[in-house]
C-alpha cells in the first residue's frame, strides 16, 4: 500500500530531527480522546485536560450510573467555559460484554491452583470459589482446556488484579476452572474474556438502551462507541435505534473492534460505521502474540477506506512512574508515522490521577512528531493518484488538469489494491 507522506525526495537529516521543537501555529491533526473517570472528573482536572489538548470526552457506561456521569458532564460544561475550548462527547456502551457480577463490590482473593466455578446464576454471591457471570451460554461455548481471562481493562501484566483460568470441567450451566495465578479482584467492574468464541448477547444491553434514550438524548452525544462490534448488522441496528430517537440521528457511530469476530467482518463493518476503535487490550487477549501485527493492518485498512480510527494507549505503569511517559511517547510517534490521519485515545478510566499532565505530554509529542513528517510534493501526489487510477488527466483550454473518479469507483479501486 502506498503511503502518502513518507515518500521522501532525500533522506531526513538526523540533525534536523534532533533540533528543539518549535511552537506550531497549527494544532496537531491527531486528536486526543480522554476518558473522564473517578480521578479525572473534577472541573479543575477537566479544564486542565482541555488546555493540554483533550478534544473529545469519553463517558464509559460499563461502570457508574447515569447520575454519576451526569455530574461529570455538568463539570465538563463548566470546564469548557473556563478553558474556552470546544469538546465533543462520546458515550461508550457496555454491549455484548461478559461481566463478573459482584453486587456487594467486596474484594475476592483467588489462590493459584485452586478451583473456581463460573455460574450464570446472578442471584448467588461472588466468592473465592464461585463467580456469577452475566452470560448463560458460556458452558456451551467453551471446552476443557480453554483459557479464560478476568481483568479490569489494564492487560499489562504489571498489576495483581488480573487472573487466568483454565477450564477443567463443564457441569450443565456451570464451568469449573483451575486458577493459574493468584490475584485479588477489587471493585465492581471485572470483564471476562474467552478467546475466539461467539458471545450470544444483544448488541445493546437494556442498560445501554436506557442510557442512550435518556442521558444520550438529553446531552446530545456526538459519538457512540459501539462495544464488541461483530458484524455490519450491529451497526445497522444501532443506527436505526438512534434514528428513532430523533435528536441522535446525526450521532456518529464508532465500531469498537475487540475480538476475532469483529476482525473477520471488518470490511462490512467499515461500510456502515463512521470509524473504528481498536481495543488493543481485548485483541491481545483474543489473538496469539504472533498475530498482534494485525493492529497495524487495521490502521492501514481503515485509512485506505477513508475512515477515522481511534487507538488505545495502555499506560497503567504511569500510576507509579512519570518516566512511563517515555514508553508512551515512543508508541505515540510510531503510531503517528504509521498512520497519520487517525485519532488517539488515552485509556485512563479507573486509575489515572495526573490526566492533564499526561494529555499535555501526548499533545506535545503529537505536535513534535507531525512537524517531522515530510509530505509528498504535489506533483508526486498527483502522479500517485493517476497511477492508482483515482484521478484522470484531462486537457482543458490547453491546460492539463485532473478529475477525481466517482466515490463508488474509488472505493472499488482501493479495495482491489488492498486485496492485491
């Protein structure tokens, strides 16, 4: 696939790369989406985050009730006025997500090599030996030897709140598992991941529908993040649901790709969605390590289709170490140089206490990285478009010009280039 910005006339001089970055009059083209969580929902923190570069506020309804998020939204409105910055609103749904049901939200310690039962009976209390889940078909979807991961969206391996289980026996609706590592589950929100199985849960949960119909309509959300998008039908269903609400018929739907099923049907999803979100943490669970190069494939394919893309940064190590931003910085720059037209999402929902400093650092990195990009000269750009067949040359009054092909034909051309 042809890149549109890294075809250089001559090698970049290392000296120019090492020069101190200059202030940029134009803002970074790559935008930052920030999750407003318990530690980043005050007016002061949100205002600082907006000044540091956040341009979209993400409200994750997989935890917290509508009242909690309404208070956060009111703080956002005050912060927008205080910072004199515009900010869009994104609502993130729960979707067909497997969840551990811990109604009392007490800590649960799991000891390595012990047994734990996963049961669909949500009326039972969560203990070290029994974990209720919100899916009744797990026993039919798994087999002995399958691995199951329970975690809290971090997926870094540096925390002690994630656990791997291995299926040892299936008893009617229950699944008996061996605990592979010791861990302590704390808090209400724990998700369960089983690699490459179909989860027969609705695209929108009852809670999702209620939240969208109330909180989403009142606050006129700009984006809807559709969790665990599996097929184009999921997007069509949600778009119809939004159109019936009237005020949300202009809301943009971002399909979140989180498992192999979504990857398999990416082409049809791109036909219906307004963009995609690449949930690298979940994909890392659903795919073996040697297949994680699919992340870059997703970026390239999305850009070729003319859509925007949002990229998760997993920065849990920053809780303890400010120098953790160096690793994130390297990741930002690789992301920018790989796919320039996309967007960036920093996932700091539950733990991040220094959101503004993180946003500021990332915004600076985006500015500095984009300044180093060497763009293709206009003449070479036209030659590339002609070679791909996306434009045709025409002579008018002795002047040579170019004319773009129709969008439907351009899509077919790009699809053919991709397949080849």
